[in-house]
C-alpha cells in the first residue's frame, strides 16, 4: 500500500513536473499530469489534457487528491516585451484562478494545494538574507508578477484545502534551467563571473525541490508563503568556480555587465535573470525541522555531474 492515493501536477509536463512525477510515482497509487500536450501514460503516471483556461472533464481528477501542485507559467527567460508580459501574467493567473474555482465547488477537494511561485519576489539583496518573516518585497516587473500571482492564489476561496505558495529558488539539475547553461559556459572556457560576480544565487537541488513538497504535505501546520531554497546561498563568482573546479575547466573568462546586455539582446532574454542578487533563506522549512539533502553548492554540483539523472 502506497502512502498517497493521488497526486495531481497541473502544468506538469515541464522539467520540474517531470522531477515531481518521478518522485511521486513510487509513493502514490496515481500521478496525474494536466498538460496542454498529449503524452503517453507511463506506469501509474497519466496525462489529461487541459488548456488552463476553461473547465472540462479534467476537473474531476482533483476530487480526493492528496496533493495538487500548480506549475503553470510561461518561462520568464525572454525579452520583456508587451506581448511577453501579457503572456507571463496570463499563464500564471488564469490557471491559478481556474483551479481555485473548481476546488471551491468540490465536496472532497485536494487536501493540499501548492502553487510553485518564485523567490525572486524579494528585493535585490547582498546585505542580509530575505526570509518569510522579515524579507522585503522588491520592485520591478518580475516582482509584480510574483505579487499578483500569490495574491490570486490566496484570494481563491478553498476552505477545505490547505494552501502553500512555494517560493522556489533556482533548481539545480542536469537537464534544464540555469545549471546546463553555466556548465556549457565552463566547457567552452567562458565560465567566469557574470557582471561583478557578487550577486547571490539562491539555489536548491532538484531532489530537495521534490522532497520539500512531500514535507509540506506531511506537516499540516505549514501554510502560506514558504521559501524553497537551500540554506546557504552562494555568490555568482563562487558558483562558477565550483562548477569549473568540479568539471575540470582550468580557466573561465568573465562576462562584464555590458557584454551581458549585448548577449541578452541577442539571446532574447533579460540581464535581470543573471544580475539580480537573490539572497533568500528558507527559515520556515528550517524551523519546521526539514533536513536538506544538499546544503552546500559544491555537494549539489558534484552530485549532478557524477550521477545520471
């Protein structure tokens, strides 16, 4: 008998959704992925089609779920044009509102609803860690996205469902996101500091990202906003050195701010994603007794580079 009956991953066809599906497939009788794209069912992982905007037969799968994780959201790795800004907001707010409306109608709604939000909600910080109690909310487009996202989430009326906004840091894994980008820079001798290199990176190993969701599920006293980052952030220059050293790159050319601006324009992204200092502390997880599998960046990088994922 597995400990959980049903886990639902809304927008779960991306990288983190795959990590969560793989984690829970041995723990739950059924894992359901809500996706805009069809996919072949694998073992006890089943995909249901939805558009994130309108109700349908998919909604029935939320009944009696142990856990719903909402991972919906257009990738922010793009230029902040008017069109992209609209899509970034809509891809987060519409599915969140829709899920809330469906859950509010149910007799047996999910026990826990986790919305994966972002630790970038805090201000640029190099002076002190930003925790859930004393952290200061920042300014700018990406922060406004996070604020409206969480407001929409908590404004939904779901009295029978506990809700947690999991403010996720940069997830470290081999297959997607920032780490493969940093690794490729190191491979080609470009893995030096980016900008002045003093900006902090609040990261979390993909295994801990999955384990934290189960921890929150098991600890019914946890609700509201929770930071999901490793306890010790690392400066950009130090992270790049860790990757170079473990990979075996003898040197890494730095990328000054002006060069990053040109590169960001060429690659269709924003330098904020690289240069903003995210110094975030997971105080509520630590206070609740959670033990991280990876607390140091070098341990996490070594694991990623030496194990097939």
